[in-house]
């Protein structure tokens, strides 16, 4: 089996607010919220790169679909990495996220391994690392 991740789904508390943050705040392309005609179906998809999308779905609807009990949100369960091409781009994205309502948890800084990175939490508490890795440039 070849591993192939095609969608990353984030559970959110307020779908409209989350769509606004990612689309208007960070500039992620989307056609907006779809599936509102279905109970537990409202979702928004964002094109991240060829073959990879991010979905936003209400936490309660995600729990319903997976048939699990909705648990408390936790920012330490995973982080999403947004790799960019320069230190300046790290700073730009961190500022855009802050302006759109993100909480900066760690300002952009020189890393111990020679890169440049910072962390923010989106309005639902999901943890993002914006990073420039000179080895990937």
C-alpha cells in the first residue's frame, strides 16, 4: 500500500468564522461552505497543493460521522507545518495570521537547526508552525 493523504480535516467550533480566517485571513482558496442541505453535512474545502485539500467541519459533526464522543479540543495532539521559501515569508504569514485572529504562541525566530520558524493557533486552537528550512530551499 502506498501512503497517500488527500484531505486533512480540522474540527472547528464555528464553521463560518473558521472559513473566514483561512480564506480571508490566510488567503487559502475555497468555494465556501457546501453541504448545508444535509444534517451534519456543512463543510468547507481548501485547495492546499495538487492532490491535497484541507476540510473544515464542525467538531460535533465530525464526531457524529465517526461515531465517537466529542472530546475537548487540544492543541498538543498535532501541528500543521506550513513550509515557505524565506524568512520574510514566515514573518508575512505570521502577521497575516495574527491580523486574522490567530494567537501567536511563539514568535518567528532563528531555530537551533538553522531554520526560521514561529507558531500560531487558529481561532479554534489548531497549532500551526510556519517554517523556512534552508535545506529545502
